[in-house]
């Protein structure tokens, strides 16, 4: 479970990540957006989730969000301090196993870490 300090909550925070000039990596299952605001360099990493109706009904969306939240909580140490992350689920994520979602998340994190190291 993600603690309160590790959650993106406000619409303004989500918009800042999605509209920023940060990095974005996509796959068949997920799109991961990152943003590192200069005023948050020493703050904990925050993660938010976007699971639209295209993924499925309310039960499917909530199950997908719970699985993603659990996977991200286990990987918080992979993020640098002060990074805001938004994980957007594609419709295929509803039918994917937790192992497949974890693999897609790990692949995205590897790419994002290498991109962040270069910039």
C-alpha cells in the first residue's frame, strides 16, 4: 500500500506531470509519465494512477488500480527523490496478469532511469 506521502492526489499535480516536459515511456499495457519539479528535489516520490473507462467497468478499473498500486509500492526505491510519476493503464492492462504488469512497469522504469541519467 502506498502511504499518503507517496500519493499524487490533486488534479493540479496530475496535470503538472502529464503536461510537463518530463519523460514518458509506453507499452501495450502501460504508459508511465515522470516529472521532477525543482521545488521537490528532497521530497519523497509521489505516484498517481489513471485508469479510464476504456479499461473496463468499475470493478475492473478498481482491480487494475489496486494491482498497479501494489506493484508501484514495491518499486518505490527504484525512483529518485522528488520524482512525480503517473501510471496510465491501457485497455490491455485489464486482462494482463500481475506478472505481466510488473514486467511492463520494470521495463518502463529501466528506460526512464536511463533517460533521467542522461538529462
